[in-house]
C-alpha cells in the first residue's frame, strides 16, 4: 500500500489539482508539459531536456516495472516534478532495483497521482505550457502562496543548459574515428549509439569554443539535445558557425535549433511542444514517413532559414521543421531523437549517415 501524502498542483492560470503525493515531500516550480509515451518513464525523468519542467504522463499506469539505473539517460532525475493518473506501488520486473516513488524520494523530486491527467493535458493543449508549482506536503498548503511561486517563474529566461552540461571533457568508446559531442544536455543513448558504431566520443561542455573542439582533432561534431530556450545560446550558435565547412556536423533536437541559429535563422516557442514516442515525420526527399521520439518546446522558423539550407523533414501534425541540411556542406540536423530512448527505432539510420560522412 502507498503511504498517504497530500499533494497539490497549482498552475499559473489559477487551476488547482488536489491529489495524493509520492516521492519527496518538497515544493518545486517548473514549466508544466506532457508526454504521450506509454512506456519509458525512467528515460523521460532522467532526460536533461526536461530540466526545469514538471512532467505529466498521458498514459495512466505509471511505475509498473520499477526503476533500474541502466535504463536512465543521465545520472540523476532531471524533472522538477511528476504528475500521473495511477501510481503502481508494487512493480514487477526482474531488473528493477527500486520503486519509482522511492527513487524520486531519494532524488528530492515530488510527485502527484490520482488526478485527472486527461483534463490537465487538454488544459495544456488549449492554453499552452505554463509555469506551475507542485507541493507534496504533510498538511494543507497555502494555495495562494503556491500560485504566486508559479507566476514568478519565467522559463525562457533561465539558462538550463549550463545547469545540466558536463563540467569537463569526458571520453567514451574507442575507435579509429573521433567525434566531439557538445553536451547541451545530452542523453546517454546518443553516446551509446555513437560508441556502438566504433567511434571514440569526446563529450565536451556546452561552452567549449570552436578552437578548443578542433584541438581534439575530431573527424566530426555532434550538437546534442538539451533544455530551455535556444535564443539564450547565441554565443554557442556563433561557435557552431565557425565549424561550418571544417568537418561534418550533426545536430539533434536543441542542436538542430542552434544550427539553425548559426545559419542565421530564428527560433520560436511552440504552444505545447512535441513530447512522446509517436510523432509522424515525413522525410521530404525519400517521401517516407517515420514514427519518431520527440522532446522539445521550440522550433526553427522556416521562413527565416537561409537559401543555402533546405528542409529535409517535416512534422505531419503541424508542419513544423523536423530536419534540415546544408545544400553543399556536410551539415545536417533533425529536431527529433534518433536514439529513440524510449520510442521506435525507425531513425537510427541517421547515426549511420553521420558516420559515413566522417
């Protein structure tokens, strides 16, 4: 049986959800977003792209197979909070080492369950993502105080990348070819996919200059995924621009947005973003549709993309840019996650494409 804790979720528009608490007895403020993944909550909760956000799962049954460190995408929980419909207290999986609630408690992350997540997701879809405050408490909370805390948050003004990036360079794998991976909030699944292909992967901090990257004598550059507003990272975009034409560059998610900015394009915030493992994307040239894993709240503005770049992939739900490439230089990027943790593996061929360019 789950121990009874009180929990309340207050959105900046004044909406209030009362539920049962799990995880840590804490107050946390974050931008509230939702994911449509049916499985893979451990990957999502440890994905650095969710830094600064309170995550809502549309799938109602969460925690059923517990937690296992090898399934995680980073060394710690990255979300500010977690909201689910039904929480499982007795998971069944041979490799599970702890319940979801215990792991969140150890990480200091609060959670709320027993709320109408379908209503909450429809609210986010209609009104857009917004700040929220989640509190797991022993007694009744001051709702007005929680509302004030939520309204004080301006997600787009916080540089979350500097909070999640590595502090110094780290190497993974061994091979004849070497790739410098810029860590804007990288998922370890990306590192593993590169290492599987016989590459040495040097993961460097987000603030590494182009000259410092080239000093590693790499055969290619990968710009990773990560959290937050790309407009805050103009310096990082400028460093990427210096690498154009020097060696192959592959961008994923935030890396796609930063390459767009490096090319001179603008980025903008989506109403409620794309998060989940069931997003259809059209490969424009191949006339082929793949189902993709996504986790982003910003996109490249196609109208501002310079003529030397072309759109290669397009979202079939809202038409947004899901991929682009330089018409002459070996520079390409996608807005979704080809490592697909969690999600379908349709797009792992993009890593092979990158390797073939080295």
